[in-house]
C-alpha cells in the first residue's frame, strides 16, 4: 500500500477549514454571544442583527442550548423552527467540545421518493438488527438514494463492501470489493465516529466561509454536519460518479467498525427526519453488534481456564515447558488454528508442526525481543512486517513473551503458512502517484473498476478472538512461570 496517500489525506484539517456547505448555515455560540456565522446566514434566516457575529444570543436559543445534555455531541432537532426568506427552516442545536454550541439551519424538506415525510409519525420499518442487508435496505428506502452500501473496516484498516442495495439502472456493483484504508483516512474516521451522520447533498457546490466576531478565532466544526467537504473528497466522489452522499457510522463500543453509506448521482437533500430515522436504525444495529461482541468476549474469557487447564498443570518453569512441549504445542495449535508452534526458552528452542527455519526464527526472535515493544503481537505478512525476514514457509505468526521466576525469557510463537488467495479491489490500491492541480497535491484515484490481486506471502488473518486468547495464554504463562 502506498503510504504517501495516507499521509497526504491525514494532513487535511477537516474540522478547522473555516467553511461550511452552502445548503444550510451555521451560528457558533460562545457564552451568550455568537462567535461565528455563515456568510449566507441572511439568505436563510433574513437580515437579522441577532444572527451576526458578536450579537447577543436570543432568549429562545439560550433556553434551547441550556436544555442540551452535558456532553460533547449532544443535540436537539427542532423541525420547522423558523420561517425565513426561504420558508420553513429546520434547526439542529449541538453542544461542541470547546465550551461552544453550534446552531445548524437547513431548509425544511418534504418527502423522499418513498413517501417518508420529514414529519412522518409512521412506525419504524421492521429490521433484523443483525442483518447487514436489512439495515442497508431500510436506509436505502428512507433516504431514497440510488446506491447504499455496508462498508466494514477490516483488521488491517482496509474496507470491504459486505452488503449493497441499488436501483436497477445503477451501473455496476461494489459488493465484495475491497478499498484501501487511505480511502477513509483516520482523521475522517474520527469525525464519523462522533457524529450520527455525514451528509453531503452536493459535492460540486462551492463552500461558504464562516465569519468570526474576533480575528484569529478558528471555529471547531467537528460536531457540525454542515462543515465543508474536503477538496480531496469532493474529487473522489466525482470520480465515482457520485454527487450526493450520506454516511451513518457503525460504532462498536467506542470504535468505528464500518459505515452505511448512501450515494446518489444528483444533488439531493433528504429530509432531516429521514436521516434521523436512518441514523436510529444504524445505532440499533451498532448496539446489537456491541452486545454480541461483549457476549462473545465473555464466552472466550469464561473458557480460558478450560482452554488452558492442561497447559497450566504442565508448567512449572521454562524447562518443564520444554520437556512437555510436544503435548502443549499440539493443544495450542488446535486452540489457535495454527499450523505450527515454536518455543524459545533463553537460548534453547523447540518446534512443532510448521515452525520457523533457523534463519527465519533468528530474525523474527531478534525483532520481537529487541524491537517489537509489546508482549503480544500478531501478524499475517511477515516478509513485509519484519525487517531482514528471509524467505520462509512461515508467513504469519502470533507471538507472546514472558519472563520466568529465574529471569529467563520465554517466547512462544504460533505460526501459519502462506495462504494464497485473491482479493477483489475497487480499483488498483497501488496505483502510480498522480498529481491534481498543483494545489491539492496527490489526486484521488479515478478508477473503481474491479482489480484482482493474487495475494501471496500472506497467512490467514488472526481475528480479535485469537488476540484475546493470546492475552489469556500470556496471563496463564506469567502466573505459572512467576510462581515460587
């Protein structure tokens, strides 16, 4: 993967660009005064002195902000809150992270093509929360967008489309395609994680500046859906043939696990209520995933002693572990679905099944002991991840280390062989460097056609349960090897 793309995207300060999308306007509040206002505020709200930077906040808005929960990101939606020059205006009040508040104003929208009105009171569609496809279908119906995808983030940071709903006349499918992690850089993932949705009604529309009451007062729009769109992302969407998009975060615990992303080829602003209902469905799905992961982790934790009882009784120190290595290694290979195992105790070692060759073991052991910086490590592409790693049948490893009561270093390596397989990418993930216009630097890629990579030198990936088991195994080893 080309790291230059990730670095280029990560430098964009998305939340402090000082611009907003033009389909709505923003007032930022600090204390009892407006600190910033969109340059287009008068066109939506009328020529009001109480909407200008530096103006004192009205009593009605003060009461609304005082009622917000005391946490960053808390929000209140007030449909048809104001009648301005453009008609009814929807208001979203948000508590920001820097002792400020955000007031977002957008024109009140009517029904989508499915007949879901912004003031609809009909029951939520019946959706099985564990079904990615049903969640995608429901969001597609609520937004009316032409293509909706469930985009899951993989362990290595890349993303993959695992469910899709699209209109019959929409060309091509992204289902099953993988996209490089740089397509959604970490700085953008952090913003997705803390907001209920991200709406871009028109990626081609020019942004509108924010006007500040005080010079050099930079607004933080991390919690504002109206913050301007990254120039990189605007081009990226255009290259996909997308003009409007909405993304809803799938959050497990506090981690962004994926996105439900809807795309449309024309500029489109769905009703605020439709986006609110779609966000509620995705949150329900996220809660189910969080509960399921917690239950799965508890099952793993509860089974740790069952997994390692026989191992526990075999351990007295590093020497006794070496003596019973064949028995111990066979059990560990079954539990971790490994192809082999290597035990290093001081300068001694023993191998079971597919173990490291001498040169590979020495290179890996030296790196893990002196350079890794962690007591438990998992990798699936050692030739790429380990400096000076020689040609070897071992392509992936789960490694852990402890010190016994005599101060001897004990290292355990569970190994997997090469797993040759094909990965379908949405475009070549390692395209040559492209320059855009001299100002944006690296250009977003233009091709999203299926590109097949025949992946060699990789092992089967370790999952989160393998990591949890490894932590449990190290705890057992530590307790037994440190016992007097």
